[in-house]
C-alpha cells in the first residue's frame, strides 16, 4: 500500500522535515538521504528505507518501483508526493525525485572490523559535513574501510554529509568516539597510526611505506592535528607545499594520502561492489 501526501501540514511530512535538524534525527533515530541513485545504492547494500517519499511523476521508473516494493515488504511507509514538497523537504531548488529516511546505524568503535580493509581514516574535530562526506566517498573509491570521527566532530548523518558522500554512507563504516577511547581501541589490535602534520618529525608522504591496516590520522580544518595526538602516532607524514598556500583542504589531503596508500596496498584493498 502506498500513502499519499500533498500538504506540508501532514504529520508524517513534518516528521521527515524534522530530520534536517540534529535534534530531529536524535529524537527519531532516523536520517534523510535523497536521490534515486543514492537510495538504490543503499538498497543494493541491504539498507531499506523506513520512509520512502517520491514524486508521482517518478513512480513508474523501475528503480523507484524496486524501492517501493522493498520498503513495503519491510513494513516501511512508501509515500507518493509532489516535486514541490520534495523541494520543501530537502531545500534544493531542483529536488531529486526520491528521498528516504533510514535508521541511524550503530557508530560505536565495536562495530569496526579493522581486518576488513587495509586503510582507514581517522579525523579529529572535523567541522564541515561536506568534508566528511567527501572523505567517505574517497574511502569508497579506494576500498578503504571508512571514517572514524573523534571528539567534537560534525554529525555524519546530516543532509549535507549524505549528499557529499554520494551513497558511501551506506557502503563504508562510520564510527564516533572520544580520542581517548579510540587510542585504547587501536592499541588493543593491529594497526599503524600515520598522522598528517606539517611540523615535528615528519617525512614526505611519498617516502612512507604503508602497511595494513593503516589508520590515517588528520586534524580539523582550522588547526590541523593537535600536538598531543601527533605524538601518539607511529609515523608522521607531510604533503609538500610549493606555492603560497600553507595547507590543503582536509578532504583533498585525505584523498592524496589514500591514493598513495592504495598504490602500495591495492592487492589488499576491498573488492569493488
């Protein structure tokens, strides 16, 4: 059965709209993703929407039909609506034809299996959800396991983060933890912590020999990796800066390091899906 919503005053629409805010996501345990491609990738990864909302003019598309069938079979709610309401829901001038609400997964360190991938990303105090999504998308591209967010980092389930991840939120692992808990967890198993820093005993990133599993450790956008965290690393690497800029965007720096790691560890990388 398919429900229909044509008014923003509808209680279910209000629930979905509330997921744009962190408070709403926390209250309902749900997050919002948009786009037929992204929602289809989620389904292919075994993640089914709790709520699926789609524009009536997109209902006949085979991928929309597959999403509707999966949602109904899992006792979720499939909702026929309008492009205008999808615009109000996502805030985009050219809204996607499909959006969906998913259960927020467990983000504890306990769900991270370090043996499943040769490379992981760890970032402290990351503020920009767009940077987070881009980093996670790059993890997907190289077969890295995912991103571990430390301390007061951004919400990885905001709409901006899900947009930037381009579906990687459903294929890569995400964990959140205080830094102290992360260091305890890391030292309880195998893994090399490689920090990205400009000062201290750093070497050119091209001179470092990556081993599996490697945890690439980066600081936030403004201040970089704190000195006390850099001191806890097994190695520190830097990217040479030949122009007037003294640093790279953190997501760009992550991509450079991940691809360098891939050059050396590609036979161990997770197979593409």
